[in-house]
C-alpha cells in the first residue's frame, strides 16, 4: 500500500464526520443533479420523445371504403412505413347516458406495430367483442374507470377494459376488428411514417406519394403530426419553463454545495497538510492524499446519489411529462453519464484549487493556516460587535462569517438559491391557484342546475342517473330560481357546437343571460357582450386563430350562419369557447331554452334546503355536485413545486450544516475556551446558529427579490407556452405578509442546517479540546 | 449543595476517582485547598494532575467521589450549572493562553465579564483597569497573534481575573513561555496570591512551585504521593 493511500485512508477513517458529510452531500447533490438534468431533458422535447417512443404517425388519413379498397391502400403506400388500413367508425354519444362527444373508434387487433404504437397505460387492449379501450393521456381517467359500460341506443354495450394513449391522436377509442363491424364503420384509417416529415411541405409531399395510386375523392381527411404537436405543446407547454427553471436551480445548488463542502474539507485540513510535508511527503503526494481523501466518500456518494436520483426523481418527471404521452421514463443515457462522471470531476475540481494552494505553501505556513483566517475586515467587524448591546454569544456569532469569507459566500449562495426556490415555488403555486380559481370557480355559494341535455361539449354523468328534463319552461325556471329564498344572482345559459370559418377546429358557443357580471367569466379586456352579434373569447382562441379584439368572424351551427364581433377577452382555460349574449342564440338556434342555470346563494343559506326547494319546484332539474375546482395541471405543478422546494431547501440546509461542522471543528479550541470561562452550552449553540442565522437573513433579503424576478419571467413564459396571457392575477401574487414569511425561509434553512452541528459543538469536552494542543 | 467541613476550604475533594476506558487517571484523591493558599500540583506526565485540575474547574466529571468548590457540589450541577459556576467562581489560565484570535486583547478580557451580562462599556472599563495593573495597557488594542507569549499570558491572566474569582486555576502557566516571560508570569501570580487570591497551579516547573506555592502536592499514578508546605523563595 503506498504512503499516499495509507495517509488518505487513515484520514478518511479518522475524520468520520467529514467523510460522512462529504458522502451525504455528494449523494444529495448527485441525486439533485440527476433530477435537474432529468427535468431539463424531459422538458426539452417531451412530445418529440413520446412521438419517437411510439413511432407516431406523421400522417393519419381516413379513406372512403366505397371508393378505395384495402388492397389499393396497401399498394399505394408502397415502401412507406405504414399501418392499416383499420376500419373506422364515427360514434355519436349524445343520445346515450354518457356524453363523450363524437368518438372516432378504430378497429385494431393490437396496439403495437411499425407505426403508432399505442400505449396501454391502464387495463388491457380490447380483444373480444363488447370491449372498448378509451383514449386518455396517462393519469387522466376522469370519472370513468375500467369496467365502465358504455351504452348507446342501437349499439352493442361496450365495456371499458383499458385506457390507452396515442401520441398521434389516431382515435378516441379502439375496439377489436371483429367488434368494429357492429359500430357501422364508414372509413378506413391509414397511418404513415415518412422519411422526411419535419415541415408541412414534407408531410404534404409524403401524403402526395402515398395517395398517388388512390382515387382522388377517396381521401376523406388527414391529420398531420405537426398539427397534433402544436395542440399538445399549447396545452402542456406550460410545464416546460417551470421544469427548466427548477432544473437550472437544482444544478446550481448541487454545484455550489459540492464546491463548498469539498473545498472546506481541504482548507480544514491545511494543518494536516503541513504536518505531512514536515514528515517528508512531497507536495504532489500531499495533494494526492487530499484528492484521494475527498474522492473516496465522494465516489460512494455519487454512485448512491445517481441511483437515488433515478429512483426518486422519476415520479416528479413522470407527473410533469406524462401528459405528453411519454411512457418510457428512463432518463436519457447522457443524464446518468453526466451525473456519474460530472460529479467526481466537480469534486476533484473543487478540491484541486485549495489543494494546489496547499501544495505551494511551505510546511510551517500550512500548519499555521490551519487555524481560522483573520482578515482586517473580520477583525473590524468583531471589534464593532464587541461594543454593541447584543448578548455576547450573538455578537460573536454575527462576526463569525467574516472570518471565512469564501466559505460564507458559498453558504450564502446556497441559502439564496434555497430562498429563491421557495419564493418561486410559492409564486408559481399561487399563480396556478389564482388561475385555477378564475377559470374553474368552485365557490361554495354557487349551485349548478342542468335543465336538459347540452347542445355540445363534454358532460359525463354517473351511470344510472337520469338525464335532466326540466318540467317548467325556461322563463318559469329562471323566475322560480330567482324567487327561491337565498338567491342573490342567477345566470342561465346553453351551448352549441359551432364551426368558425377559417379555423381548423370546432368551437363551443356559450350563450348567457342574467347576472353575467357576477357569475360569468372574468373579462380581461373589452366588455361583456351587450347585444346580438357580440362575443367574447379567451386569448388562446385569438392566438390560435390570429384574431384580435374588434375582429369579426363567421360562425355556423345547425345550418345557420352569422357574423359575430369579438368585443372582449375573457379568462378561461379552454381555447375553443366563445361567449355570447343570449340574444345571439335566436340567430343560430331559434327557440332554444337554457340547458343550465347557475345561481348564487346568500351567505348562510343551507345548500341542501336550497337545492331541495329547487328540485321540488321543478323535479326535472338536475343539481350538479359542487365542482372540486382542481385541475390536473395545477395539481401536478403545485405538487412538483412542493417536492422540488423541499429537495432544494434540504440540500441548501445541508450546505449550512457542513459549514457549521467545519467552523465548529476549526474553532473547537475557541469554543472550549469560551466554555471554560463560563459560556453555557445554550450560548454556544446560539453563537453557532446565529453565525448562520445572519447568512439566513441576508439570504432571505437577496433570495426573495431574485425569486420574484424569476417568477415574473417564468410565469409569462408558462402562460405564453399555454397561449394565454400573463394577466395580473398570475403576476401580482406576492403581498407584504407573504414576503415577510418568504424572507424568513432563509433563516429557517440556516437554523435547520445549523442547529444539529451547533448542539454537537455545544457538547464538546472542554478538557479534551484545551489540553490537545 | 453539601455543607463544607472546613469553614475556610475553597476546594474539597473526597475520594475522587476518574476512570477512562483503558486507564485510571485519578484513584481516590482527597484534597482540601483553603482560602489564600497557593497550591502547586506536580508530577510526571500522565500522573493525573491535569485531570485533577479539570475536576476542580468543572471541565470533567469524576467517576466517583465528591468535588466541592465554594460550597457547591459540582457533581449535582448540569452543564449549564457548571458553566455558570466557572463564569463566577473560577478563573483559568492555560499553557497555550487560549485567546480568541479575532478579538483584540481588550475584548478578549472584556468577554468574560460580558458573558455575565455586564455592558460592553463597563466590561471594557474593568478590563482596562486590569491591563493597568498588569502593565499591558499599551497592548490593549493589539490582536493575540501580534503579542509576545508573555503578553498573551498576561492577557489570559487578566481575563481569568475579570470576574474577581475566588479561585484561580493555572495549567502549566509558564510552560509555553521563554524564561524571561515565565519569570514575569511567576511574579504576577505571586503578587496575586500575596493580596489574597487563592491559587491552584498544575506545573512541571519546580521554580514556579518554589516561587509561588505555599504547598506542593505530588501526584503519581493518580494518587497523591506526597504533600508538603513550602517556604517561598
């Protein structure tokens, strides 16, 4: 065994606490690094990743079976990678007990294949008659689970046996090829993958190639992967800036803490370095001893941390990206390679700088440098503090960070990042909550009542519940609701599926009358429609269609067409909703009655008695259960924010822990002396905790404004990614009491990190310390 | 709190044993130090003399036996109680001075009084008084690293005297000093004892014992082997 290895191994064994701290810190930092890089990787291109994993179709095409045969389609595809033809049926669910809109159902024997490898993430594939698999993004089952039976008049009962996701969006549901016949198929679906499909022109060229041998009018419709990608990114892109910033924060915290811990370990060993030199170790051997000494626990911590990171970071990343349909959650190989190689390189680099300095130091100076550094500034600060009225343990603690300015700066940076993370997470959480509250109001003083089946849009009812069918007329119902004791406002409305000229997607027009100012969506710009032909829309509607307030668009529903003028922007989460005054319904759906009512109750009104009275007056009305107001996006972002904050806060506290361990070790003689002249253990604890508390206060004062600035950058980016506007309720979330609390988090991180080693130092044996000179 | 058997006893040890995992440092030591005495504890390295000092200072606890200082049974005091005892009851001088490097000489001394709750201005005034008495007034704003060994030990003595302790404990007070500085410190301790300060010194230095002590106790293998009164030189 070489002298270097012997000395390094002896140092590792003798300095157990330091070894453990380096191991734990590198482990935590490696896990954080894996998580951070995993987030950055996941946020880089989740759709592309899911698309590649599923071998998504660049083009999904529907053909008329009356005009082209399956053999012709296969032949036309030629050498192009394709799947199909699959028989495709259009199923209208509006007459059933459960309204799921119009479903595109495809008969497909299995979910695999060369193109569009559908991911069955719950249950199993439909292989038998009477079975159906519904398309849902992972994790979003809704109110229907496996076993639910879909009953439609004139159609076979279909039992849901699984949930699957096609990144291509090739179908709303799948059944076995044997079952599709009973659903009256009206099209043949072909799925293609082209060698070049990055642009619309390339997709069009591919389409031209595969349809060249097909009768011209046989092609019923197509869906490009570019269109699907645009939609997915607009809906789920809000995650990306959020994930990226937390990834960057995690990376910064991991680098800082490792630099702090490792360089601290070398600096704390300067005296030992001097002694090694004194007994004949060459400068290079001394440097090697220290590099090996820190590398042993660092390597162990790195291996363990990478494993832990892979285990625990995945659920966070999974929550964030599963909406894109990413089901293969193994991190990209480069994530683990960078963590496994990068962390040891970081450790070695952090150790190398002070080790090189120690290498150059003469032995005598290295030995004397082993004690605390004393700069002019530190001495001036301590002198000033000595004269203050503060308790001596506090004033001594306040001066301590100035003795090791570099170490204190790194510790401060960790605390700043911790506070910044908390501030950002709190801000994002409040922005998400505020947005969620605005677009999905769940006020306890509101009651929703259905008067009849909706004209369009999703409305799932529990199985066995009768469809609403109001007994009274529309006017009588509204009048009845207004006259109920406790009613303070009533809004009546209905909805229509409509086509918007120039758009690629349908929209839902909601017609409101009554107390829209109280119960309607919040108007951000412009005004609520106050006459026929006026509408308000969400900003996503405008952005997706290149429209602006003041523009006029043509809408068509039930064979009626009219022009409407956009007079304002409202805050809602649905890009395809148009809000109109009731007077406009007469143009598009003459004679329509309100299909739902929304009422507001006075404070103190008994909800049960109120709804019972409404039902008694019109038994055909159906009272909807109160909305839970939650959104899966908000829940995921808030949940991820909490977890990431706890992780990064804990890592920052670990940085503080390490600093206190190093400071206490360097100052054990001073602490022993202080105890010998009467400083109590509590005062020693206060001294050391105060030394970090001061950094905590400073970290809070710096971290909060920085966190707010980052929030002001991230939230608009999230909003824009979701094609929404960064409205004031998203931006103005920080208020004075909250800011004070956030600033205190710096102190909390510092105190939590400092208190354990401080208490350990307070129990130091004076006799041992003072006589070990 | 145990009653003192000797009305003028400042320190009273009864059958004190201190065992470590692999050795016995003190083996049934009984000792009384009376007010105004200057007791030198001598003996070879590892004999247990520093352990004895630690017991009296409340820096360590005996395995068995009783240690009473100023009427307080140190065995019943918790860590905080021992700290308060050290704060008020004793002053300690160490071989290696143990001054805080980032405090000036004056602030090192004032620190001991500030821990008792004294205001900074009052503590500094009291420290200046001691600096005058010890002849180091001109060095009050100097930091320990810039002081000579003798000056550092004088500062340490000033700190030990800051709270007017009834008992001054010194552990090899001249052990790290050159002969001239050692002489100065000996003179200082002698002067202090002559004005009534009770002293207990642990030392290898026979000259220090001869010069300052009124009684010498020799500890060998954890026991008091010999004890005799001294005529000061």
